[in-house]
C-alpha cells in the first residue's frame, strides 16, 4: 500500500477547493473501487479527500416531476427507495443486478459512475495498458479479451465500462450535476462517459477538479414496460458480459416511446437514437425488436475471444424488449407475443 494523506471535506466548496489545490488528490466515497486500485498500485493518489460527510444523501422530487439523487446515496438505499421502486424500477433492477449486498451498501451513486474498467490488464501493472499508462500499448487487443468491448473501440483501447446502474441511467436520460471552481453545471448522461479514441486514460468528461453532486431523472420513468437483463458468467457477483436496459411506452399495441441501452459492450453505455426511432410507431413484436437490435449492433466487431458477444447482445436486446413489452421484467416471457 502506498503512503497518502487523508483529509475530510467540510462542505462542497471545501471539497472543490481541496481538489483544485492538489492535482494528485482524489475524492473517496465508498472506496469500493478506489481502495482496490490503490492496493493493486494502479492508482497512486497523494491525498484522499473524504467526501462521505457532505450533505448529498437525499432522494427528492424535483419541481418538474422528476427526481434528484444525491451523489452519496448508497446504491442499496437508492435501489430500495420508494420513489425509485415505484417510478423508476428499471434503475432499481439494474442496481440490484450489480455487485453484492455488502458492496451496494458501501458504493455511492457518484462513485458508481466513476468506477474504472475491469479489463484484466488494467489491473495488472506488469503489462502494457494505455489506460493505466498512456502510450504503453494495449495488451487486450491481442490478449485475453473475452470481457472487452465490441462497439466504439479504438486501436488504443477496447475496454468496457463495467457499471450496471449507468446503463439504466443512460436509458432514462439522466443528467449529472457537478460543481467545480468555475461553478455548477449539468452534463447529459450520454455525454458523461467517453469513447476511448486515442485518450483512453480519460474515462469521462468530468474535469479533474469537479465533484459530482447529484443525478437528476426526468419525469418519464417507464414503470410499466421495462426490463434490465444482465448476462454474466455467474448468476451473481459478476460483471456483465452483456446487459440491456429496455424501456417503452405502448398504446393500443403500438410503441409510442422506446429506450434501449447496452452495457458490457463499450467504453460507455451504448445507445443509438436510430434504433429507438425504428421502434416508435411499430407493433411491439419480434420483427420490430430484431430490427432495433440490428441497428444498435451495426458496426459491432468482435476480437479473438469475444466475438460471441455480438450474437449474444443481439439476442439479449430482443429478449429484454420482449420482456419489457410483456411487463415481465425479471423473468423470461410467459405471455405470447406476435
Ligand atoms: C467485487 C466487486 C464486484 C462488483 N460488481 C459490480 C457489478 O456487478 N456491477 C456494477 O455496476 N458495479 C460493480 N462493482 C463496482 C461498484 O459498484 C463500484 O465499486 C462502486 O459503485 C463505486 O462507488 P464508491 O462510492 O465505492 O466509489 P469509490 O471507490 O469511493 O470511488 C470511485 C471513483 O470515483 C471518484 N468519486 C467518488 N465519488 C465522487 C464524487 N461524488 N465526485 C467526483 N468523484 C467521485 C473517486 O475519486 C474514485 O476515483 C463491483 C465492485 C467490486 C469490488
Ligand atoms: S483495453 Fe484498455 S484498459 Fe485494457 S489493456 Fe487495452 S488499453 Fe488497457
């Protein structure tokens, strides 16, 4: 373990001041990712700024009918919060599909967004990794890449973002609230995480001196027709090989609004406006779902060990949309669908 200083932030302004004053500092919330990375010598912060006492633990309705979630709300509290369970069950399902009960008790909403990739080589400091050490190379491209990305990859990095919660937040069109030395701003969820390009060491568009203060959900929650489907090597306590957050509104058998986001396949939750547009106005049937899956996975490219993900993702999208349409989010469809 490396030596580091430890301080506590007294309020949000103090947290921003402290991080701006020390480029080698990092915030610590639940610590479930950062402490592991420090033990593996992947992250070496000179100072940890503990933000756990900041007043960012509430879940509140907003004036426009949405919900604002504080950045320090633990993942478990969020999943079981009555407002979230009733109005955004897709988010509850996605959170509960992740990690373990103990980890969800510690993990914070803000930290979940900023958890780092699970690419094996990122954690193995004996191997080249452009994300860990820019310019050193990517060991995964010609290595063991079973868990790596099939969409939005670059020659520098084929890592995925491992979060489940973020896949649901992407589908729900959430907004990230942040504060920094220049004041407060909001970032649409689709713009929060980045594709690797030639700067894979930069995961998000959050500035190094900014703090996440909260997440805002718009009023539309898709509480009737939704499904979070996670495919993984073990039934629990494993990251997604492929996951799908599917949500729609259906009137008279026709889809009036649709959302589909994929996890485990790219450096960020993967959505394509054209796939969702192709569903609007269509009957909620397998033909429409297959077409949406084709559009969503257009350009998907597998590597030596993960080409299976392309077909897996296509089938998962169809199944998640079928479950969402049937209103059977947690199980395989038992109702017949045309
Ligand atoms: C064994 C294991 C299995 C897991 N399985 C899953 C899974 O299946 N699905 C899944 O989604 N996740 C999984 N996780 C990941 C877990 O959800 C994340 O580690 C957790 O959400 C991170 O939150 P935290 O509060 O502990 O973050 P920390 O570890 O405290 O911080 C993570 C990063 O975020 C930064 N940070 C934290 N809060 C803020 C803030 N408010 N503003 C700015 N920066 C901030 C920190 O500086 C750090 O860089 C697993 C983790 C483990 C250890
Ligand atoms: S895929 Fe990305 S994280 Fe994995 S070894 Fe390559 S550069 Fe590193």
